[in-house]
């Protein structure tokens, strides 16, 4: 590929002109490589165990999928930057019903900002942050890297690496230490966590929210997998996990919660996400929208009102936990049988974060495993993509080079097929290795 080298900087691609080289995020890279081998979305012979969306079709126990929305004349015009009043009020009511019963302080429409998807809600939040030191956990959601990259002149990111001995969960005490050591003004993390499938909940989550309140540290919790909750032994969880129950005052606690319809309601194509927090913060997010995106679609917002009707919403999320708990158990059992180990089995999301270090070479390397699995039409995501490294300032080899994110987002039949192909791949490798050892003796 043609490049031009400047004495003022590194080589750049001539065909990009003045545009920067935008890195692939993990799943985007995976899809790009799979397409070279014939993958297309919905191809029946491919198993996307790397996908970041849940199955979107009919699901046992869930309400029927919505198939139409009636438009009003005003839906053809621009909508408010922060979302329609009707949807903002519905989202506030949704949070109050699930998390704020009996509490004096309640969310209202003024505490909600709607965006065209979760990444856009996060983009607005990063753009609204002032010049502060920002802590984030590792490993975490791949998109955070480029969100930081866009603002490195203003934001100073500080990684907090989760320990395998803690099941890749960062306790509240370690966040407190990082705040003190680095003078953090903000914390950003996915909880439930993509890619590890763990979740900070109960007393530990309460401590983190209290820490934010007491130290005046803005806490941005990406809660997009809030309803994908399971017990440690793989049963469906009782309900969602959120920082919302631990807020004392919705107008004063410096907590922003990011969520939407993409994961827990299985409508990723609608691109409806939101942020909920103090109204002053919400006003700031809406103002960033005037420069970034211009506000969400009125049409998708009108459809979203039906999704959040209490009876329908609860039926969907109960069914989701039942179906995905079964898929979680299938994936964990089969991966462990293959020799893939876990620091902790997933209690949230639809991801299993597995280590390949006990597999025979070369399958103990995640990138090699990924490419060999692609040859079997199975997609996975190498762990190093979740080693969020803004500006590529850390030069050492990623500690996640032997870790892989496996998704149980696809329908169970496709999931089972993908696991069977991985089993066959590894079964063929082990006998060959044994035959080579016999010949050497």
C-alpha cells in the first residue's frame, strides 16, 4: 500500500489525504476479516460468536416483535436535541418504577437525554467532559479507545487494570485508590462489563456510587447490558442491575447512566439510546448534540414508547434472562470441555471471557485462534482489542493476547453449530500434535 513519510510525523496513507487513520474496533475488524472469506450478515452457514448484538427475532416467552409504527405530521420535522418529551418521560418512569420506588428523589423528563444509539450517547458524554483526568477499567468496551483519542488534548485517561485473581472485576476500593493517586475527576466503565461478563452489583456498586457522590467524581456507567443478569450457577437473575437505586438525589449525585433499546430490548437497528442523570448534566449533553448529531429520529422514538410500556418491557426482559441463561450455560460448558478456562464464569451480558493458555499451540494465541476459526466460518473477538489504549502510549504486548471474547448473542441453534465447529477444530489439532510426539520418540 502506498505511503508517504514526513519528517514531521509517521508514515501516512496518501489516499487518505488529510483524514486520519481511524482504527477498527474489535467487532468491526472481525467482520471485515470475515467478509474477505465470504461472510455476509444473516448468512446461514456462518456462526458469529463475536457479535455484539443479541438475537433479534421471535423469542420464547417474549412479546411479539414490533413491526410497524404510525407516524404523525410532526414526525417529519426535526425533533428536540435531547429527545421528545414523551419518550424522555417514559424513560424516567421506567427507571422510577424499576429502581426508585419509595425514594424521595425521582427522575423526570428533565433528567433524560435521548440519542441515536448508545455510542452516540457516550460520544456526547465524552465531548461534554471538561479538562479532567478520567479513570477507566481494563479490559473494557473497545469503542472507548477512539472516544478518548478524539479528546486527548483535553482528557487525560488513566487505566485501572482489573486483576484475574478478582475475576476481572475492579472492587470499589481500587477505584477509590485510583481517584486519590491520579486526581481523577471522572470514571468511565461498562457495568455489566463488555467483554468480561462480570458485573459490579449490590453493596460494591452502592460503594462506587457513594464514592462518586462523596469525592465529587463524575461517574459514567455504561449499563447497556443491565437486564442480562444471571446467578453464579447459571440461573436467570431476579432483575436488572443499575447504579440508579443507589442515587440519593437525582439532581445532585454526579452519576450519568447510559442505556437504551439495543441490548436489553433487542432492537439494535432502531438506534435508540439515552443518558439519565442530573438535569444540568443532561442540558450539557443536549448542547453537544447540536454540534455532533442534531438529535434523534422522531420515528424511532415514537416506536420506543410501546417497547417501554411496563407490561411489555417486563415480559421481554424476563424472557431474555431465561433464554440467555440457557445459552450462557451451553457456551460455558462446551468451552470448558474444549480446554478454555475462565477467571470467572459470566454473571451478566452475553459474553464469555475465556483464556486459551491451556490449548495446544498455536491455538493458545488468540489472534491465531481467531484466524483458524474464521476458516471454519466461526467468528470470535481476540482479547487484545479490549485493552483500551488511547494514543497507543502503552507499548508492551497486551496481557490479553491469550484471552478471547465469545458471544452467545446468536440464536441457540447457530450458537450450537459454532461451538461444534470449534470443538472439531481443536479435536483435529490435538491428535496431530500427539502423532508428531510419537514420531519424535
